[in-house]
């Protein structure tokens, strides 16, 4: 790279021109660790709920309230964390939320009543909701252009893997030592991650530029991507692909920027797609084990199915995003389209427990719900400029949390207690998958028109 003292560097072009390096890989790995333990802590209630139900003698309504508590916290945390992520940076928010998640997960192990569980899960959900949008943004802003959307899915692969691992950890600990020990174990390991992040997690260079941070700090961050380059020769840095990016710290102006220009079409569609996808995934997350138990499986069998489905679904989401980045966002609909008939076969009672097709259909349906969700979440950050990217992801997450709260509350009242109610839950999931297809296809159409207008 050629430059002279006092020269200006276009960071957008610089980042686009980079090849995927070990430093990129280190950011991805660290972010996956963050979301792995986040998913681990978040999914604890799903897999420990049968043990908590038996110990505390919970009815279906109380189980719904306990399950929904973390999602209420996430609603608030997604807004606060994403806003602070755009104001104070991605790194400090991720660090703080990881520490809070560790402490609150550990404290949940001491809960003795449903009320204590709900309070601790609200607070724990706050920390979980607060770190996801900054983590997405850090990766979108650090990766080469060809890896932006896929990086978000890989990061969320950590979340899904953590959720899947939670099932195996629960099976290993809870039957012998009780559900409390599961929370203690996960809290301690999450805190160990927070210590590691303190010494290894970088800040987003694009965010530093977008917020007019000191040139020396920006140069130091860029040097990590290109160790052989002398970045001190540049005294100014710009983002050519974000010429009108707002640097205002006003929450109202940052919110308004989400509807500026063509985003007036994209933002509502992102919210709707995220709502449908989140309702489907959190209905499965909250009651997947209980659903399968009602249909005839043992708790251990149901937990294993849930873990495998979550893990394979997340991995499949990475593959689908790789295809999407080559062929366009409409390919995101592939997973929900395949999932609709699979889930409907169970919901309509066509495939029942005891038949040879039941486990394969349940497993493949679970995987398609997971693949679709992993792909949908990747689109929340790529359409927004760096100055408001975390805010864009945070508001999408906030809107989705209405579905995350509704799923356990509605599920407890309408989809638990009998086989017929459980089957209705599967039919509702199929309807949500159809909603994803409609929203994503509309979004892809608007994106295509926007590109055509720019080129014209």
C-alpha cells in the first residue's frame, strides 16, 4: 500500500481489499466463544425446566412465565446494549454483558422459588440481549465483503452450539447433582471467558472511523489487519461507502436513520421476518422437550433430539448463508420452505410417535427451523451503515423479542397440556415459516430494485 505523511485512507476500500487472514479468524473465534456461552446460559431454562417443574411443582402457566422472563430481559437489553454499542463501542458492551451473564447465571442456581427464577432470568436476559447486536456489528465491520453475512451466521453458530451443548451438560449434571449445579457450572465457565476477552477482544475499526476517534487509535487497529504496513503515514481516515452516516448520539435520530431512503422498506420487513422466525425458534426452544415428552418421548430422548437439531440447524445456516452471499438473499427461504411440510406433517397428525418416520421428520423439521433462523438473523446488520449498525440490529432484536416473549406465554396457554394442543403448536410453527418466506422474498425484491436504481 502506498501512502505519505498526512495522507487520507479510505478504510472501506482497505477492508474490502483484504484477504481473510488469521486475524479475521481470531475475531470470529472469539465472537463464537462469546455467543457459545451466551447460548449456553440462555438455553439453561429450556433443558432444566423439567427438573425445575418437578422440584417446584410448577403448573403450565407458571412454566410459561418462567420461560418468558429471560425474553422480557432480552427486549430491554437489545435496545440498551445496541445503543451503547453504537455510542461507546462494540468491545466494552460485549465485555460488560459477558460478565453480567456469568454472574447472573451463577446466581440463578440459588433460586428457590418461581419468583426468584423469574427475576434472575429477566436480569440474565438483559445481559444476553445487550451483547448480540454489538457482536454481530463487530464481525460485519471487520470481515472482507464476501464474508459479512456469513460471519454473522458463524457467530450465531456459537449461540446455537452453546444451546445444543446445554442439553448434554444438563444430562451429565442434573440427574446426579440437580439443576442448580448446571447453572453454577455454566456461570463459572462464562466468567472465565470474560477474563480471556479482556485481553484479546478488539474494537471495530470501522466504528472508530465512523465516530471520528483519534487517528492513532484507528491506525493501530488497522495495523493488526496488515502487519507489514506502516499505518502511521495516514493522518485521516474515511468511509467512502457511508458518506452520509450520522454521528449523532441522539437515540431518536439514530432510530429515524433506520427508515432513511430505501431502509423505509427494508427495516419493517426485517422486523417481520425476525418476528416470525423468533416465534418459531423460541416456541421450540421453550417447549421442544415438553412437546416431545407429551408426544411419547422420554425427557432424555427429547433433550438429545433438541440438542442435535439445534446444532445441525446452526451449521446448516452457515452453509445456507454461503449460498445466499453468492446467489442473493431470496435463497434464505430455502430452509423455511423445506421446513413447512415437515412441521405440518407432525402438526396435522399424519406422522405420529411410534412410526418409523417420526424421529427423522421431527429432527429434520427442527433443523430447518434452526437453519432458517440462523439465515434470517444474518440480514439484520448488513443493510445498515456502521454508525447505526448496532442500533439497527438492536431494534430488529427488540421487535423480535415480542415474539420471544409471546412464544412461551402463548405456548403455555395454548400448546401445553394435551396432545391436541401440542399438535396445534406445530401447525402454528409451520405458519410462522410461511411468514418468513413472504417477508424475505419481499425484502430481496426491494434490495434488487435499490441496486438497479443505484446503477441506473
